[in-house]
């Protein structure tokens, strides 16, 4: 027995050395596993593409959770003999990365993007991003992630640039990308549009004002934003609201806080007659809801707030003033004109920009969009249930993939959530007014409305200018499952080459996102994959919940100052302990409380496994591990059968993504069954062998038990390896008998 088992287990002395052993073996790469004979060339495949962490800084606890889950699945399937690939990569995270870089730049140099030429500023951010990427990759290795580093990808590298251009051109050629002015989420602080998922809604106290536009206006309206009423073009009421039926169709003109306003009274089903007075002042330029009403009723749009959040019209104290301050001036004007009927405090959800904290201002902007409702002839014959040239929309494709179970959403309740969201999906705004990211591959002819889609300027005479906007980061991450596997392939082919990564590993087996990006990433990957390559991106979307602070119940957040650095936890308790704590008790889709007490409990479990190994090795010295041993005692036959049944259950749980159950069953078997009962019983059996009067039958029972212990230790190490890779590999490397593999990572799973 190795003397190291006489000392307590020390993860600090083990983890970096073991990871280096794995990397040198090359077995993170499935091609190397095939070459070495660990995997059959024709074996079934299992693949995951790592949800790319943003290159804005270090990994957080949520990343550690996802990485633990995915690595467990990868290690399990590799040991099952499948051709197993886990592709690593990172996300340039456009707005998030530029925002963070700009904040740091201003702190250091008091400079902004406006102080540099565009290309120079882009390169500065790219250097910042790649430095962060290097740090992130090292952290993934510390987590024990068995990623195939030879296939490393970045959403803004050359291959992904090619993928993004190809996708944009194909969608534009199909008539699915268009440019139009619409109301968008505008971040006055970051000076860009942002997607719905980048809007953080905060509950705040607000005031509801009830007033008349003018003394001659026939009824009152209610709003929390009286300053926007300078841009009203209609007043909407419910068609069945008897209070206002006589006014529908009438038009009114009046001066409101220094601005001439003209409104038409319209009836619309979306108006809630119970909210406020039941009469809604419609401001199409500054409300998503009002924009949609205006579209239905062909109303004019009047912008009264600019990109910096300032009023562009109104009396002194309103014009050229921030909207929130102008609100107070408008209220004072209402009071002075005796138009304000009442004001009351209410709770209101305010949209803020996730990265800058700026309050979102809906504004009309000329943007690029993807049409999700337009029908087009489907260009593929490879998607089950859809015929080539069949008229279909992107929305139809996203629903079809889930309705036909070609994509299985786990847990099932998110299936309904997904479908409800897709059925109400609006066109996707894909342009952003920032510098860092994939620049829109469109060139505009000067002094003309003509434009073309191209990587480069169509002429060198200076008549063409590239579009200033960049693409929403979800556009490139939507291509992630296949852009990482070699798409686009040669344009002369209609399908990927046989044996290529794309032909072999796509669709990928599973994606493992949090429920908060089910729509924004999962849905868009389905959209992109079904449209561009005629296949779903993955077989299963395994949705996880959020980690929350046990003490407060709140999610972990830097802004709340309750974040926990996973690297510090790993340093103190060991990576295996953290991984187990992030697995057991985590039902798919459910939020989970996280505490260091739980991590400490699994640190004790690591030590227990170490001590179990010492006991087994001490009591089996000189005994050869006999793979074909079958002379078990009746007692050992029984507990051997029980062990087998546990492993059957664990295997079934792993294959059906119930990792939390598999890990818990192993934990209880190892500690409470094997250590507490079987090892204690073994002590008595071995003590009987020291008796000078021991019988041949006793000797047989001793040999039976020793073989059982060796076999059980072997199976425990294998079955725990996906969850606790470091300690199990360290023990495996120190076993004195011949094993079925020199490296546990590619050993065969303990049952067929």
C-alpha cells in the first residue's frame, strides 16, 4: 500500500498533477481514444458544446454548476464506450465586454470609445477579452473539465466570423432579414439597443398621475410618465367601455406643457378598462405596447425624447432636460393649469440595462431585424416532418422541433413555457450600436438607399460605407452547436463530409442552460440550426435552476455583495467536494440554496473515501484482483447483488439525466452501506482469520470478502469518477494491482 494513504487526503497536492496527467494522455480528444483502442471507431457518439462563458472576467458559481454537470455526463459516456466530445469555447459577449472595458478604461485613463479610431478601440477590447479568456480556460481546468482543448473556439475568431457572415447572407437572401425603424429597448447610458434578456426589471415606488390634457378635453387619463404625453398621438379605450363609446373616432388638439398635441380616440382590445381611468394615452415612439397599438391603427409616431434621455420639446424646465426631471416640471404645469386630479404612489417594475444600470428608454430606431413570421420555401430535406420547399416560418420551425420531440426539454414543464413564448414571439432585433462584436456585413452606397451584403466593400473608390452597427451577440451564439463543428462546409457540397465533426457529432446530445436563457439562447439555436443546416441543434435541453444564497434566498450577485468565488471554495475544500455539493439536491429546473456547510460535508466524504481505500488496501495486501472470481460466500453473494442493483439504478439515472439521484445513491451506498456496515462486518470476518482454530470455511469467507472489497472499491471509483474525478483518479493511480485501464478516465463503466 502506498504510504500516502497513511496521511489525510490533500486535494492541493493532487489536482493540478492529475489534470496534467489527463491532458498528456490526450484522451479528452475522442480521436485519441479511438487510436488507443479505448473507443470503438463505430461507437455511438455523445457530444456537448460548452455554453460559452463571457470573456468579461472570472467564472462564477453558476459556471461551476454547469461545468460539473456537463463534465459528469461527458465522463460517464466516455466510460460507457461512446465516442465522446466536449467542445470548449468562450463568448465575446459584445455589450457586456465593451461595457466592462470602457468602465476600466475610464477609471485608468479618463477616456472613452470616442477618443479612439474604431479599429484601434476594437483591438483594445479584443486584447482585454483574450486575456480574460486565458484566465477562464485555466479556471475550467481547475474545475476538472475534460474538454477537448484541440477544438477550442471563440465566438469572434476567424472561423466564427465566416459562420456569422454565411448565416447573415443566407437569411438575407431568403428575405428573412430586413431593416426598419421600430421602437426598441434603448440604453441611454450605454448608447445602444439591448435585447429583452438584457433588461433587468426592478420593483420601485412610482407615482400614478390622473389628469386632463386640457380644460376642454372630455375625460381624464392616468399615467406614470406625464412627460411622454407631449408625444401622444391617440387615446385608446376598450371597445366595450361604455364610458367612452361616444368619443371613439373623435379628434382633439391642445397645447400640453408647451407642445401642440393632436390625438384621436381609438378603441383597442388590449386596453385594460380597470387600469387607471381605463383611458390610455398612446405614445407610439416611447412605449413597446403603444407602438404595437399604433401599428394596428396606423397612427403617426412622434418622438419627444432623444438618445440621451432628454426631452426635445416643451416649456422651460422640460425641453433639453432629462425625462425623469422633466416629469416634475410637467406635473407642476398640470397643477398650475388645474388639470391634475390626483396622484398616488404605486409599485412599478422599471426596466434597467443589465450592464450599465441605465433606465431603459423605448425609442424608435432604424434597426436590422429577423422576420420570424414570414413564410419561405424550406431549403432542406433533412429535418424530420418538414418537406423540402414546404412553406414555413422560423417560428414554425422552432415550434416543430419541440412539438415533434426532436428536441426534448427537461424538465417537461418548460416545454409549455417554451411554446407559449414562441407562439407570441416578435421579430428579432439583431443590430447593436456598439463597436465590439461582429459588424453588420452590409455596405451602403453613399447618397443612395442601395446596399449589398458583403464581407468587403464592393468597390475601392470610396463610394461604399459599411454599416456602423454590430450584431446582437445571440446571433453568433445561436450558431454555436454547428459553427464549432466546422460549419460552413465547402460551398460545393450540400452536406458535410462523412467523418467530419459536423457529420459525426451533430446534432449534439444535450445542452445545459439556466431557465432564464431558455428563450434567448435555446430557442435561437433551434432557429439557426433548423434553418441553416436542416437539423435540430441538440437532442435534449436539460434546464437547470438558479443557485441562491441559503441565508437570504437571493440569487448570487456581485451587486448584492453575496457572490462566492468557486476558486476560493475549491482551494479550501477541494474541487470534488464543490462538484458533489453542486450535484446532490439539484433537481433539474429548480433553484437551489447553496452553502459552504454543504461543501464541507462532501469534503468529509472525500476523506471517507480515502480512508475506505486505506482499509481495503491494508486488508487485501498480497491478494490479486481476480476479475473472474466467483467463489463468493452466501453473504457476499447477497451484498454483491445489492451492489449490482445500486449500480443499475445509478446507470439508469445517469442515462436519463438524473445526476442528482445518481450521486446521492452512490454517496449513501459508499458511506452508510459500504463503510458503516460492510467494512465493519469485514473487520469481524478478518479477525476470525487470526484465530488458530479458524476453519477452512472461515478462510474461504475471508478470501471471498477480500475479493468483494477489491471489486467494490474498483466499482466505487469508476462510478464516482464522473462526480469526483480528482480523488478517484488519484486512488486509481495508486492501486497495487493490474487494472483494466492505466487511466480511470477511460476505464470501462462498472456494469454493461
